[in-house]
């Protein structure tokens, strides 16, 4: 069990496959670094790239006094019962990634959080991209095939410096009795960009999150994309919040949601707080089998010259699209699967190919299991 | 909606269907293809000797039927090239050649019909049919909204679809073409023409002569004509 797992390769073949579905690589071939935590035990924290540090948070706080200035500054300790639980731990767990000034990664850094035996896995992560740094993180979160119940509480604070570019792609593969409560926030400085992508296509008991982005630098960019499939028995309450706090700041929140019997609340909130800012929310939902998609897009403009918009649509696959493909020789099932595939195919600008491929693979896996 | 439809299209024949707007031409094509919401209440549809009246659409397609849509839907996220890969059975070379012929190379990476111009939609439709290679092609106003340069491109492509480059004796592919303007006839040498008004055939005959009458007197002549 967890104490016997020191490397990802020590996991059972079945669990390695579950992690592969979250985009993680056991052999780290296309990765610039890795963090691996099983329950509360950190097994690995290593960077293969110059200019990038990957540390366990306890070690990092000991090594760098200044890190205190970044800890619990974006996510308040007392935000809710989950953050209080994580903040109350005598031994903090999780990772710290520091991308030094001007550093660039070709390959993403991978963080694997694996829930095996514990009832609760708690993590606190801090990501710092200094001026001009380019950093790509893929977080794969999964539970062991034998883990039937449990909770994952994750706090992540992102600091994106001037001209820095950070993508964070999170792919989840939990079990149908696992509850998940990520709490994350980011701050983006001048000309910085933060792209956050979330993919969850496998059953989960309950997931609730609403990451917040503070776009406080001039011309800063925040983009949140979510691709989710909710199966029967799953409850997903997902949203993103963006505060446009400087001239030229822009935010885009994009969601593709499918229910095959589960409950999805898709939230989005953009607040334009200064002039010359832009924001757009797009949520498209497909109800394939009786379930719920509740889209709640909110936009709030506080000043003149902020441009905010939203569009939301929930519905079914159009009959004329299915018949169109059938007339080309596809069966009704093939036509339906092809249209769903296209619906989920959101190309995310600025994402490295290797990460886009992971997202595509997650869609493939869901497609093969028949959604 | 349609009554007393008695139409036989032989191997290698091209038939033209004319008639005022709303007369039921597209409905006839959709009925032959098997679309939902259209029910054959009397009679049957036979294709290659097989009763297909109740076959699902894709089985008709597998038997060799194909249709060009006048207003095809947009399918978000489904690239034209991807669909052609599937319908061609992975024949990349054939897809490439056909796309080049119809000057659609640049659009293969775009979602089907998303932001396509009128001419591009028509070329996309004809391209899909070139790759599908149906034995019986139904075309719904292939020339409407197409500029002069594209008309010859589309016209020649459709002529190929209908085996017009094959000697009449060996011609295997058949077609049913809806046209309002008749421009497409310059490329097709259609064999028979039919006029439909209010869901009923009003005339059968030489397509060019029918077109000539319609051009001079309109469809009102067909409504009073006792020839049929």
C-alpha cells in the first residue's frame, strides 16, 4: 500500500493506467520535473531543468524565509472549513515550484497527487513564476483503484510575475466515492498570462471549486477552460472568478460540460474594476441522459470602458447534425460520438502540444467508455 | 406533402427536378435519403433492387446513396479533414487529391461549415461526395449562391461524380439534381427533367425544353398544362 510506493513505477499496472489517464508519465520522458505525493507522503520532488526548483513545501519554507510572503496570501486560511483544515495541519504537504527569472521549460513539469489509503489527502502548493519565466505544469490527481472513499483538499497559490507565462493543466481521475475540494488563486502581474485548464471525465462523488484570478498587472491575461463530463451520481460545482484590476487586463472563462446523469453547476464571474478591460464567459452544455446542467454566468462592470459578455447554452445534440453525418455513412452511434467529440474539442491557445495531446487522450478515454 | 410520386432513375441516368419554391423538391430528396419526420405512407422506395423504404439513413449511404445539402449544419469541433478521413476509410491520398481539385485544402483543418462562405459550403458538400463516391447522387441546388468561377469548378466536379467523363454505355452513376437556374445543365447533359408543383409531378420531359418553357412563361404554364 502507500508506504510501499516510492516511485510511480511501484504502483500496480491498473493504477499506473489511471495516472496515465491524468496525463502523467511514469518514465518522465517528456517532463521537465516531477512531484509525487501518495496520501501524505512526498515521494519525489525533483527538477530536471535549470532555473526551475521543485521542492516539498516544508523543505521550501525552511530553505527560503521569503517564501512566507507567498504562503496563505492569495487563499485565506479561514476561507472555509477545507482551507482551515489544510492550514491547521502541523506538517504541511504539497509542492513549491519556483521558476527563476527568464527560465523556460520546453516540457511540462508534472505533479502527481495520489490518494491511496488515507481518508483525507491535504496539500498546499505554491507556484512562483518570476519575471519572464515560462512554466507549464500538469497536475494529475487520481485515487487508487482500491481507494473507495476519501477526500482531497488542495490549496494552490499561483504568482505570475511580469511577462511570465504559466499554464496549469489539471486532469482528474477520482473514484465515485471520492470528494474533492481544490482551493486555488492566482495573481498575474504586468503582461503576464495565466492559463488554467481543467479536465474531469471520470466519476467523482463531489467536486467543488472556484479558482480566483487577480489580474492586477497592465495587460495581464487570465484564461480558464474546463472540460467536464458528469456521470450518474457525480456532483460537480465548478466555476472561476476573474477580477480585472489593471488597464488592458482580459479574462476568458470557457466551459464545455456534458452530463450523462450527473449534476453540474457551471459558474463564472468576471468583474471589470478598471477602465479598458475585457472579459468573456462561454458555457456550453449537452444533456445526453437526464441530469442537470445549471449554468450561472455572472458579469459585473464597475466603470466605463470595461467590456464584458457571456453566452451560455444547454441542450441536446441537434438531430440534423446526426442525420447529416449518417448520410455520409456513419451509424447513429458513430455520428453521435463524433459530434460529442467535436463539442469537447476546445483548442486552447498557448498550450504546448504535449499538453493538448493529454487533454485529447482524456477525451478519447471518455469516448471509449461511451461517455 | 408529396403525392403520386412515380419516379424511376436508371443506371447512369441524370434527372433534373424543377419547380417553384416550397413545391416539395427538397422533401422528395430527404424522403429518398430517409430523414426523420418524413414518413412514406403509401408505396415504396427501391434502390438497386432492394426495398429501402424503412432503412436507416446510413444504411442507404452504405448501399451507395449520397446527398448534397442545400443548407448543411455546422458541426463545431469536427474538422472537415477528419470527417473525410473517416468516410474515405483513411484514404489520405484520395482526400488530398479531391480537396486540391476543389481548392479546399486550406479548409480541411476547419470545423465543418463553420464560417464557410456560400461557395465554400457548396465545394465542401461536393468534396464530401467525391470522397464518399455514391452510385446515386442527389444534389440540392448545387449552383445557388456560387460565383461564376466556382460554378465551372463545381459543375465539372459534379460531372465527374456522375460519370460524365465515361462513355454513356459504361456510365454507372446516376443523379437527381434540383435546379432553379439551369446553369448546372451546362455541365451535366441531364437525360430527363421533371417539374414538381405542390408535391405533385406536373411534367416529365427533356430538361432543356422544360427549362425553356419555365424561363419564358414561369411555372403557371405547368399548373394548367394537361400534358401529363
